[in-house]
C-alpha cells in the first residue's frame, strides 16, 4: 500500500470513529469541560426561553419612562426575567438552569438591550454554579457576542463570551434564543 493510500485509509478510519463518537453523545450533553493545567475551558450550548405573553410570563416590564412611551425601540424600559434554560429549543425540553436578572432597552435608534444577568445551572456537574453576563445585545443582528464577566461555583472568576442566535420569535415578543458560551476559569 502506498503512503498516499495509507494516509487516505487512516483519514477515513478516523472520520468514521469521530462520526460514531459524535453520534453516541447523549442529547443531554449540553456542556464540555477541558482542563489544560492552569486553565479550564468550558463550552455550553443551551436555549433561553424569554416569554413575555400569557398568564405566567418569565419576563415582565418593571419600569418605563413616561416621556418615551411611544418610542419605537421602547428606549428606557426595564425588564426583569426568570427565563428557563433548556437543552433543546422546544419549551418541553429538559431544563438545565435559569437566566435571572434584568435587561434594559438601551437603544434610541435600534433595539439594543443592556443585559445584566446570572445564568444559574441546576443540572449535571454545573448544578449550583452560575456565570454573569453584562453586555449589549443587538437583538436584530443574526449573531450577537456578549461578555461573560464573572461567576460562582465551578465558574468562579469566569471570563469569556456568549454567542446568541434567535431560534424563534413571535409578534407577542416571546423568543427562544440559542446560546453557545465559552468560559475560561482557573484550575
């Protein structure tokens, strides 16, 4: 067998093993933790359910300035949230935590949210741990990058970023947002 054929066979074998490994991962595996000695890098993937409508909303407006009541961007409004974090986008998907805190509508000419939230986890090895996000969320952008500025438990002294993508949005303002988060902490 020539070297090129051996290399092709090796690449094929590795790709099959990789495919089988990816297929065998549990759908509940919403996190990955890699320890590199001094640093631990964690990646999380989950969905954020922001529900403003119905009898039991998870996001409620707590303040709104009188002078901007007709603003098209709702500039100045503050919203308090207690949103479910789930493994999949379906509302019935397994809950792995809650996003709690507030966001304010901070854009006069665009819909930009200033978000001050704690993402508190209730499942798996991160049960009881949380990370804090403080950043602008330009919700009309297809992908938004936001800063992770701290945390508790296994996320103590966290730093990193979250990439958010709107999965679903309706006219009432309800939204399901996919999050891909990368967090670095010290070992």
